[in-house]
C-alpha cells in the first residue's frame, strides 16, 4: 500500500514530538518546535563539575568524528583525565598555552592521585589542588593548578542550529561561532554548582503530540474513505 506524502510528513511530526517528550526532563534539552518552549531556568547541583552559562553561550564538545557540537548542558565529569559531557564527549577549552582543545588534567598528577578539590570556577577555570613539598622548608603545601578554561560559543540571533539529540546542536558550516571564555568581557561568568533545566514544556508538548496523532488519524480516515470510493467506482464500471 502506498503512503501519501502528507501521511509521511505526519508520521515524521509524531516522531519528532515523541523525541521531544523523551527529552522534556533532560538537563539542557532545547525544543525543535518553538511553541512548546519553556522559560530558561537553572537548577542547583551538588557536583563541583556542574556549571551553566548565565548568558547566551553554548559549551563546545567534540564528537567521535572530530566535529564540534554545541550544548547548554553543563553536567560534566572526568573520564580518563579529560573533562567530558554526560555522553562522554570531550569538552573544549583553552589550555594554559592558549590552545583551544579538549580540557585535560595533568597526566602525572592524575596518575599519581594528586588531584584534590577538583571544581569549575565562574570564569570557566577547571581547577584543582595538589600537595607538593617546598624545596627549602621541606614542608608540604597545597598548590592550586588550573588545567584550562572552558570555552563558550555564541551565534547571531538569525543562526539556525541543526538538532542532533535535543541537548547538542550542530552549526552550519558557513557560519563560524564567536568563541571566547566566561568572564572575558564578551561572555558572562558561569553559574557553578548548577545546570540548565530542559526548556521543553511537557504539558504543552503532550497537547501538541496528541494533535499530531489526531491529524494522522484524520489523514488515515480520509485515505480509507478515498479507497472505498474508488472501489465503488470500479465496481460500477464492471
């Protein structure tokens, strides 16, 4: 049985809206349908590696193919010495040398277990403390180490980002982002110990999903009615 283009479109709309509903309670999720957008808001988070942009910036992560993706979800963790997002993708930032690259802890400090009080600061610094011995006094002392600063990206208001999975977005190849750091004069400080709530309104989303199902049912009924009419017409011609 052939499926009409209108029915295919209706099924695609249902699939998109179902995906939005699954993401409605995922931190940092953004809607693809503007009519179900909720007001941006933050939720407190006990993790010292959680942070949220306080302005219009996106964090930058790198997928396995090396592509840069953009997200508002700042629920980070350390895996194998690297700062990663909830999906295990490395988070980009500026190393002490000024290079934009995945943020990593010092491999020696990490291997020797010398990383303590690891946290993210409002200016985007990924910082920790380690114990070292003063060469003169021979006394141990705590030294602050900054592994790097998290990068932020911003796009012009007219830029349409491509949805990857509701928490991560891909930029058009012809539109490079403006990239900087929190509290650098162009971007606001991060809100630490916090993450972005989903910006998908679940109640409105459920209503729109129900409307999509009803539209598909109407198309299916119309298609069935058309089929019956055609059958009657063919029978009359026999």
